[in-house]
């Protein structure tokens, strides 16, 4: 993990698998919670499809506060511009037929969520990145889709993936600690590889719980700071480097601490499992091995083996009814 390319690959694979798991961190300010309160500016004309046509617009937004398209598109200028305005990576593009680690993890999450999903309603992904997990859930149920992020490239990625999936949805800029949305307005609220970006995730959890309808489903996946089989090559870096080092996002919180935080946000029926016992990403052919033995590897999720060797957590919870 000595070179930048390896670190960039880690950020991809460990933080937004569907999730695009790959928000590159700006070098100047690498903590997400320093990047959230910025004044709003509209995106330039270049944030359109490559052929120059305007990006597709779904039906009018259901919330008056979000009804003016460009007025609600925010550019956050802090940090390295290349991190926020970079091109969309191939791994972030919606292509369910691609047998890579990203799609394997996407499918794992969908399988976990499928029996829990509400029959219909509004679904939103906070810190959406590429929005691929959100789009997959939209294929499972007839949801109205919302993706919220603060990076211009993420909004472009979401819109491109809506186009690729032939899905209607909204791509919104916003502050995860002060969501521009009414309370109780979503049936599904999810995040993938977001919460470990914050030293104090409580405000984000509180906002996610606030916009969730009573009875609605909360989902998050979290990358903990722990040795795992998939990230075996990083064990020395984890022992040596400070948590939340530049370009690396991991949580030092224990499973029980995460459960307590989520309950404190007002959610109940909290279920947190360890997952992701996969071949080391440094092993040649690790993705083909993962797909070949996928059913065996997925059967390990939620077991003691995953507690020791898994590289991420999956969390579900419900907002109690009055």
C-alpha cells in the first residue's frame, strides 16, 4: 500500500461499493465533515451528457424547497478540485453484467435488503456517490429515487447511471448534517460507505432518522478499522497510521458502539452484521474467485468468521411507529 495507486484502489474497494465505493479524498481537507457547509452555486453547463444534450429531468420534485433545478445544485470548492471534478470511473458506471467486486457487493447488499424492503414509496441514498445501490433497489420495488451528494462528479455519475439503467430519479446536492428535506418523507433511507467519513456520525444518523417515515427502513454499510482477509495487505498500515488518514476512511467504533449510536438516533430493531470475507484484493484473479465461490462467501456473512475476517458491516433498522 505504499503508492498512491494502491491507496486509490483501496478507497474504491473499501468505501463505496455500489456505492461507487470510491470518493477520492481532497488532499487539502480530507475529512468529510469539513466539506459540508458551503454556499450554493449552480453547476456549469459542462455538467451534461457527453453529446451535449441536457441531462434527463424526471417529474417535478415533490418538495417545493427542491423544485428549482439549478438553484439546488451546490458546488463545494474546498480541497483539491481534481477530487471533486474528476471524470467518472468505469467501476462507478451502472453495469450489472460486469463481474467485478463492486457488483458482487451490490448484489450481496440487495439480497440482504430484499425481504425488508417496503412495497413502494420514496427511497433516498445519502452520500450516494454513483447511486448504483439505489438504482438496484429501484429495480426491486417501484420507488421514487433520490440520490444526494455534495461532489459534482457524484451528481454526474448518478445522472449517467439513471440514464444507463433507464430509471427516473433525482440527483441532489445537499448537506448530510442538515438535509434539505421534510421530516418523515422517505420509506427507505440508506448510505453506503458514508458514515465512517465522520469523526462524529451522530448528526448524520439523526438527519437520516428524521427524514425516515415511521415504519420505514434504514440501511447503512460501514468500513471499520480492522484487519480483514480482503484488506490483508493493509494490516501494517492500520497498525501504524492514524485513523482517518488522508485518502483512507475507516471507523474505530465497535459494533456495539454503532448499535448504540443508531438507537440514540431514534431507530429500533437494529441489526448489525459483519460481512465481506473475500480473497485479498492483492491476489491475482481475486474477483473471479469471489464470483466463483460467491454462495460460500456470502454464507459467512453474519458469522464469527466474518467478525474476524470480514471487511465491512451491514446495518438495518426501523423507525418506530407512534
